[in-house]
C-alpha cells in the first residue's frame, strides 16, 4: 500500500492513510508486559525475582534475588518464558519479577 491510499477506520469514523491503519493494527496486536514495579518488559531483558518461588515438578525453590537472563514474552500480559539451570520450560508470572 502506498501513502496516498486511504482506508475507512470504523473505530474513529474517519478516512486515514493506509500506513497509519497498518500501524494501528500492529499496535493492537502487541501485548504490554510489565513487571511488579510497572517497568515495561521486552524479549531478552534480565529480571530479578522479588519473592521465593517453589517450582512445581522440579522440586526446587528459586530464591528471592535470583537473576533470570534472556526472558521471552509469551503473548500473555502476565507470563514470561525463561530458562534457568536445571529447569526446562520455566514460565514465571510477571508480578514476581523486577527488571534489572
């Protein structure tokens, strides 16, 4: 689509450029994931645990202050996927981490 093409935006009831419409659709598809303090998280960020967490199925407890490197966002605003030594497929709730 070129910039001189316009599409009707049903939400606003106005004609907007095709580029602006594409940007709006992309913004609607992204999910904001925030840590316990309200910082915006992104793929690859490092986070620190703010609470001791017992990992189900691993028989292990992750202590407060544990550093988790290279997180991945899952599309759920409250869950992050990460790796930790000896624990495969670890998913943490964003409310228990703080961005480093």
